[in-house]
C-alpha cells in the first residue's frame, strides 16, 4: 500500500470496474496501464493521438460519404439487375411500414457513428473550444459511442449474401468497398481517441484533498468515481465539479433496474421467437419465417457456418445474456462470502456480456438488407415481420440492462 501527496493525484486512477485505487506508473508510448485486480484498462499513452484521430476520422467520414453516393450491392435474378444503395435501405423500411426498424438502422449504422466521428474531429482539431462546449461534446461522446454498430451491419450484409445466393447472383459495388474502408477508419479512430486526455485539459483530476491509498478501494477511503469523466470525488459530493453530472457512490438502484429490464426483455423474447421476423411473398403466396426457421433452412441448405452464426447471435446470445445478467444480479444480492477468483470470474462474465450483446443486432440488419434487395413485386418480395421489432427490442433492452448493472457491486463486501 502506498500513500500519495496531494500534488500527484494525476498519477492515480480509481478502477471503474472494481473500485480499487491504483497508482499509475509512467506509461510508455503505445502502452497501457491495467488494473492489477480486475485487469481492466485504466490509461494509455499515445503521443500522436490528436493527429492520428484527425486523419482517421476524416478518412472515415469521406469513405462514408462515398459509400452513400454509389451503388452498394446488386442482385441479378433471371437476367434483371436490381441495384441497392445504402440510403435506399431506410427508405424501403419506411415504405414497408417499419419506421422503428428504419430509425434503428439510421441511428446505429449511420447517424451515431457520424456524430461520434465529428466529435472526435472537433476535439482533436486545432479549433479553440470553450470548456463548456468541450464538456458537452465529451459527455455526448460517452453516451453515443456504445450505440454505434457499423461493423455489425457489415457482418449482417455478409450473412445476407449467403442467404441471398438462393434468390439470385449477388455482386458488390463501389459503395461496398468504401463502406468497408469506412469501418476500418472508424474503428482505428475510436481505438486511438482517448477522452481522458481532454477531461484532464478541462480540469486536472485533483478533487480529493486527502492522501490516496493505492491498493485500497475508493469506498473505504470515502472516494467515488464520476462515471462520466472518471474524476475521483469525495463520496458525499453529488455533482461532479468537472463534468457537472450527478452521481453517487454506486449507480443508484443498479440491481433493481437491471432486474426490471431483464424481465421486460424476457417478455419480448418469447414473441420475438414465436412470430416471424421475415415475410416472403412468392407468386402471391405468403409465408412467414421465424428466426429458427431461418436457421433450419440454412442448415438444410448446407450453409452450416451461417446457420451457426445466426443461431448463436439470435437465439443463444440473447438468452445467455439474460441468464448471465440474472446470475450477476444473484451474485451481488445473495453471495455472502466472495473470494477473489469468484469476483474475477463474474467480472469476466460481465465483460463478455457487454462485448457480445450488441452482436445480436446482426439478424435485424440481415432482414433489413434482404427486404431492401428482394422486392420484385410480381415474382418475389421479402418484408420484415412483427417478430423483428420484438427481437430488436430484446437486444436494445438487454443492452440498457447491462449498462445499468454496476460491476463494482461484484467486488463490494456484503
Ligand atoms: Zn479493477
Ligand atoms: Zn465527472
């Protein structure tokens, strides 16, 4: 255990996953500091962060603009070529009376990633910003980043290719390649961008007037972490002086919120699997297919990898996520004697749930792409079905549930 003097509080970090106080060593270029207890990443050092982020985010925006200007993919059915542009997908979803799917598509794959990239660009560019504007941009960034899913949309497009081969000949066009490059630059710029640096420019993380003890929890030292800007604050301070956001020692009613949201998502999970998610009209005969029908069809056709991807993303991941979060709530509420290994396992489980949960959205993107492409009115058309809305709700609600769960409760002694 080591003690700090007041002047060097910047070299301390309170782990946001397990609440342990860590003293940060000098970090070398391109290296990162991890929490010794739960192995969560605490800080990184990138000397060219501003320059790299400006380059990557501008490239990403240019690529996205290009991918919106050209044909994305095409399908050739009995000699007739149907082209699909990226922006036709939301228009078609709206025409099919599915505005909710249109909104999800626009938000998750286009609007939010554009906002996130513009925020990164503004913050890293030489534009002089007031503290007030910087603060608002950083808070918006923290809230939006989690909901950007362009890479999941791309995976959905690839899966729909396999499904579409039974309808006709699929080809990719210019916009497809620019969208792939957009994802590359988008991921690169998100990995390089570090909000911590900008928060420290607004005000240094020096709000505690006592010595910090590394190796002890924040709670035992009466210190809380601001979850928005990662400032270390006295536990009784409700408003963070750096980001002006409200907060408490632990997220308020975290377990109650998580359980309530899990129960809601379970109510949606059943209809999501019972009702069809896709409607196929072939020579005016209509048939609806559920998620499982799709998996069975793919399996029978011999597309085993795709059948497995859809089965795990759409059937197993949502239910496993609900079970895992329930287990995490049970662990916090019931377990009395917590040993370090159990806590570490639970922490790992939480990280997996956080990472993997959003990938369930893949099936919604598959349905969107297929119904946008197969719309030959006389011969065959594919529409989204009501199950798709239930399914999208399950994914969104479980994502909120895992955000409401406060992983520091895993480590707290009962
Ligand atoms: Zn930790
Ligand atoms: Zn704050």
